[in-house]
C-alpha cells in the first residue's frame, strides 16, 4: 500500500459529497485574506475583539487598499466566511443567475494557545444559500440533512439565539446527540444535545457588500468545525492528534 488519505481529507470529501447531493457547489478561496473580505464586508466592526492581535494572525509588511481606498491589512483568514463575500462578488461579476448554493470547507487560523480542543490552525465548513425565497425553515432542513448524513443517523437540530455580526437573526446550532438520540450519554454530557456550530439569516449589509440587493434577495449561512465533527464521530479526544502526522492515528480511518 502506497499511501492513505488523512481523516480530515476524507471528511472534507464526504462533506462536499453530502452538499453536492443537495445541489450545493464546493468552492475554495484564499487563506491569506485582506481585511475587507475577512472582516469589513462581513459586518465585523473595526473595534471588534476578533480583530485583536491576540485572536488574529496579521501579516506584517503586507498592506493593500480596501474598497473605499483606505489602507488595509492582510490576515490568515479567521473563518471560511470570506468565501460568502467572494462567491457573491463572483456571481455578480460573471452575471451568473442566483440562487447561490455553496459549501466551502477549508483551513482557518486563530492566534491562540493550543490544547486538547484548540489548534491555531483548524478546518471549517461554511454553507451559504442566497435566493428570493431563502428562509429559516429551509436552513434548518439543510443543516439537519447535513448532520444526519455525516453521522449516519436521522438527527434534528435546535437553534438558540446568539449574536454573530454577519447574520440577523443569529443562532447557535445544537445537534441532537447522534449516539443516545437525546437520552443522555458521555458524548453529550447527559444533555442529549451537542453544541456544534453557528447559523442565521445573512445580514442585509453582508448581501450588500457582496453586491446583492437585500430588498430582492435573502440568504442563510451556517458554519461549524470539521475537526470537531471528526473528533465527535470517531471519539478522538485530542485535536492535536489530527495534526501530529502519526500514522497510528491516520491508519485507523
Ligand atoms: Zn448523548
């Protein structure tokens, strides 16, 4: 045997396949991103703590201009949400017809100490749908189908109100525990639910930043960590194992 795909590569292929069957294209884009696509266009205010040096890897000595001609910096993207903006821009530039239905799995970076559940580099999956008829109930349907397919059993989700600058309303997404289905077990800490991601209706300012008229179109978006999904599904207890290159880990997948 000459080689073996890494569990993250396998998970990304599986995720793309699940979304593809629901009519979503897989897209990817730059990991080195300008401040506008990573923050401003996503309605993240200039004084938001996420922009802090503590949370974000800023690139020294690389400056560009943002859309208003102001000098702006570059970052290692802190989320895959930059692809929401880049995809909308591309649709508008190419004159492509909506709806937009994409998923974007990819690497993201946070300037934080590593431990069993945190890595400075990890993987996210982003989903974006923009159409005249986009609704919260469609969003729930797509997310439930996604988790059900990935974890191999029919699952429901529940939404808890939360704040993310790029969605309104915004929600934390909890997934029904795939192991106990709600009875309570060690995976879900006896609650029956697992906190798994964030979602919401795309903020009108974000549609506008992507060149789409929020009076005509609505969107929903969802994001969650791929590493965490793998850890949950296969019982991996330390995220660092996924990045160690240890073949005793990799060969189990
Ligand atoms: Zn459980």
